[in-house]
C-alpha cells in the first residue's frame, strides 16, 4: 500500500528559488553568458554533448549554466530535452577518413602520410598552474604554416595491405538503436559502441585502465587519434537525394592490439574503436580499449572473467544517467518502507530478548 | 521558374545553407533585399537526426548520437517549392534557407548566388583554411640525432 | 505539370500539428480503448481516394521509423509523395509493415502481417482499413473496454475472430470512413450479430 503524504510543496518552491540564487552566485560578479561557456569551457560542453548524446553546443552550454557546472546534471538535462525532439531520421555514416584534422597523431608510425599533427593538445604542457590566467586570459595568435587541405588517410589502411591487421568488414546493415529498442544481451558491437559513446567518461576510463593493469590484458597501441570536423549527410525523403545537414566535431581513436591468432585466423593485429562527439580524447581512447576487450568472444579469446570483458556488466553500468537516477532515488522519502523495516527489527529484537530471558530463567531454575 | 535544376547543384547550396552561421546568413540575406511572399508548406520545426559512424572508420555502421536540425518547406507565389534542413534550432535560419532554396530555382539565381551563397562559401573556406594553417604549424618535423662515436 | 503534383504532395498536412495530432491521437486511442465507439478525426487532407480519417491516422502515427505498406488499391505516386513529405515513413512490403492501408479486400490475406512475438507482442502491424460505411454493425463485442456488449461493423467477422484467437499476438485494426473511425484491438472477443 502507498500512503501519500502532502505538505512539501512550499518547501520545494522555496528550495528551487534558493537554488536559482545560489546558481547565480554573488551578483557583484558578472553573469556568465552561454557564448562564454561555449567558447571557454568547450571541453565541458563537448562532454555534455557526448554523454547527453545530442550535438548542440549552445544547448550544452545552457545545460552547464543551469546545472551550476554539475556535468552529470547537465547531461541529464540534455537527455531529457532530446526525448522531446521528433526524430527526422538517421544520417549516412560519417566518413572520418575525409575529416579535416585539427589533430592527428599515431603512436605506431612516426612517418605516416599526413604526419604527426599535434593540434591544440595538453600533452606537452607542464601541468603547472598558469597564474597569468587569473589576471588576464588574452593570448597571442597561434603560429600558422602552409595548410594541408587534402584528406588524411587512416593509419590502419597501411597495415591492411599485408593483411597484418584484421579488416573491418564493410556493411550497410541497419544497426540497433538503444534509444528505440531496449538493450538485450548479447547486444552486438554496434549497440555496444553506441552505449560506450554516450557512456560515462569516468566509468569507461576506469574499465579501460583495468584492462591495462591486467584484467583482460590486451596490449594496445594508439594506432591513430584524430580530431576534426566532418559533414553529416542525410537522405531527404521528399527530395529523393541526400544533402549535408551540418557538421560535427569528432574524436576518433583506433587502437592496434596484439593478437596471437586462433584456430582459423593467423597471428595478426586486431582493432578497438572509439568515436565520440567533440574533442574528447581520453574518452575515445578508453572507448577503444573497452571495445577491444568486449570483442574477446568474436575473436576466439579466453574469457578471463574480467569486468571489462563482461558486456552485461559494462553496458548496464556505463550510463551515468541511469546510474545516478537509481543511486540518488534512495535519498527521496522512503518513510513507509523504512517504517516496516523498523517494526521488523524491533520485533526481532523483542523476540531475541524474550528468548534470552527464558534461557536465563531456565538456567536459574536448574 | 527553371526546371533544369540538377540534384547535385541543389545539394551543394542546401548543404552550404545547412552549415551557415545564422548571423552571417541573416545579414547576407538582408543585404540581398528581396524577401519574397510565400506560404508555409511546413512551418519550421526543430528535431533530431541520429548521426551514424562506422566501426574502425570503414566497417559496419553504428549509431553515435543525435544532432539538432530544424526543417521547413514553403512555396513562393509562382508555386516554386523551397526546402530547408539546417543544423541547430534556429527557425529564422531555416526560413531564410528555404527561401534561398526556392529562389535559387528562379531567374534571380545568379544574383542570389553572388549575394549570399558565394560569400558564405568564401567564409567557410577561409575558416577551414585558417584552422588547417594552425594545425600545419603543429606538425612534427622529425630529425634524427646521431649518437655515439662510430 | 510536375509543379502541381509537388504542391499536392506538400499540402494536406495538419495546419496546427501539435494540437491536431494530439486530438487525432486521442480519437485513435479512445477508439481502441472503447471498441465499438465511433470517433471523429479531423485535420488531415490526404490525396484523392484516401479518407480524411485514414490521412489523419497516418499523419499522427507514422514517422521515419514506422514502415508503411500501401495495398494496391491505394498505392499511388501522389500518396507516396504525400507520406514522404509529411511523415518520412518508408514504404515497405506487407510482411515488414508497422502500418498497412487499403480496403479490406486489397489488404488480405491477414496472415501476411506481423503478429509480434511472445517476448514482444507489440512488434505487430496495425491495419487501417478503408470502409464504405461504418454502420450498421455486423458483430457483437465483449472484452476489455466494453462494459457489457458493444457492436461494430466488421468487413469479415471470421477473419477478425481468428486474429483475436492468437492473443496476445495478432494485428490491430482501425476502420476508417470519411472523417470517422472505429477500432478493433486483438484483445476483443467477437461474436456474429444475431
């Protein structure tokens, strides 16, 4: 039985009003504009877009402002918003090979065509706080060089020549969509990748790190990491042809992993794949490692019982909105549930005490 | 009204309009100064498109996540139909894009290309070029250091 | 005149989609929840030959993720173009369809449509049957949503009974005529009218 208890309404309204005030902070400090968040907190914006699973920098900036910078709360807002959008359709698969790369590095081939392009990376910074930024964030223009406008080929293409790396079988099979059909297991690689792409960065990082520390070890090299924009093309039913409907920034990571071969496949390298909205380097590398670990069965490897090999474990727990929803609901009123537990524990204690008294009486009588 | 519009040509201008910066498109459109009378066939509506990627960049497709898109369709007084599918949630941007799509099928196409599409194209190319130039400056130029005596 | 066809395809949608789709959805839902009742449904003007009621259902229920089968008697380039613009729904074969449209005779046999699986009975087709008239009734109905007995005009009582026997599997029906519709969910028990 549920017993409805009313009376919190005024308290809730007042809590919301105070929340709004706290979000604004000291009014002597200038208010943040969405453009400021979008331009200067762009990696937070990227994370909200990736895990909110909706590419729209302005909306992500709004969500970050509204959530006071709590990114999981911001992702929650974006997930809620996206459910209100009519789905116009599915794009053609983006061609990451045609990406105009801001960054493109390979840990496997020094002299890859297209070169090692560092882009705007934190990698070689000293991780020392820059106190100049506390006073003034103005920066000189970055140097330029002769631009390379042609497409940069994928590194794995070079390895495929010798068949020394597994091939990705080309296919136009319609992939499962976990926003439309509830996930069931085995989920298959397409749904796994969708789930990982919107999964929590921290969770996927932890899973990936566990594989590096030996739980489902498969030594991974970053074959290639690239960041840049790609056009998105969609077939328009009323026109009868496809047009570009916009452009998205993506981070793509392809790992090259050792594989000793199986009964049917000679030793060769295998692949893990990560693709994430925005500039999300850590997430895309982690995604590629977890993708590779989850492929153990398909590649005929042993199940080592590692968490990162367990599809059900990884996919059921990587979504931070599901996780936080279930976790945080236990702080909401459970007065009736708890009352029944309280009565049960009191009853058990009473019985235990009665038993102890009986024993004591018996002992005294003997 | 022209009837010999190729799908390739139309795809090119619709694609350009989809990616255009809203403020820039609006300003160029005002500069063109030829706002036609029209009726809505479909008023602007915002929606989502599921973006797909491919495993390993080349294999089987999977669903990556959605992006926001606004679409609309309208008809000019002479019956020409204009469509728009533009990135983001701006209804004014979609409206201008659909008007441009319609007018590009009429005899003002040459002027319109000059006034709106060409500047958009130039700006987009310049932006890409500028980023590519910065990227090029971060390209590593390896050189080999000789170590040891012999 | 390709232009004329174009304008026909682009016209005839809801003029106020949010309200009209909500009202049409309410009509469709009430018809299924109260089998035997006659519901008004307005706002859709599909190409010639299709009832406004069927048009309103298509506008309300179809989108790029619902496959639609058009029976030979209703299939036309005009209807396809209209559906493409207003719903984006792909045209599919009968055995793939989420929705099927046509007269009873053209839609048959009923066995060609998806009836769902025991895990997912919802993965089944909904047939939108264009009727010459929705009265007088030919069957008596009992079951969920019906207080004692209700009456409904069915194009083929035996075929509808056979469908209901598969419950929880089976297809669901809308019957459309002009600006009105009735519905028969698979959960309804059907008796021939005495």
